[in-house]
C-alpha cells in the first residue's frame, strides 16, 4: 500500500503538489474577484467609482473581454444575419420598380416574413438605419401601414 504524504503530485502539474496548486488557483480567483468588486459600484461603500467621461471610448460599453461584451458581439452577428434574411425576403417577394429598385408593400412583407420572425418592424428600422431600405414615416404598423412602400436600396 502506498504511503500518504505531502509529496503527492497532481496529474498534469509537474513538480507542484496538488493542494498547493489548488490554493494558488483559489487565491488568483479571490484576488481577481476582490478587484472586480472594488470597481463594482453596486458592491457597497468600499467600491471605487470609475470616472468615465461621456463620449469616451469605455463610456456606455461593457468591459472588453467580459461575458457581456461577448454576448453583445454575438447578438450583433445574429441581428445582422436576420437583416440579411429580411433583405432576401424583400428581393424574393418584391417587384422591380420604375426606378430599378425592388419594392414591396409592408402588408405583403409582413405576411411573408411573420412566419419566420415576429421582429419584422425592428429589423426594417435597423436596415433603414444602415441605408439598406427606405420607407416613409417613423414606424410601420400592421393594418394601418399595409400599403406603405418599402424600397430595397442595395
């Protein structure tokens, strides 16, 4: 039977006892967490408030490399794909206008796209913001704006 002692080596960590490595990893986590809490404005009176300047690079953005930052990037990619799909639906269901651009009424687009997603109005607003489509008015409403013309600008 093998003797039990303080010289046990953890697999994958050559030359470092298992408990020492665990203690070291725990201390790293504790130090990182303490620093995070020190900068967290919701962690109590001992927090250091970060002074961000409006218009600065970090203002209004999550900490680079954080999970929130990654979720935002993932969402941006997803919405971009949904806008591309919306443009495809406009191309497929629209008609060529006299100016050479593809046009579709909001009612027809809504009927074609609502089976794919219920976010058609939000995606149209996003596409307009990026100069991909044009339509009159601030917002489009089902029923009221069914005859509103949406023009593909690509």
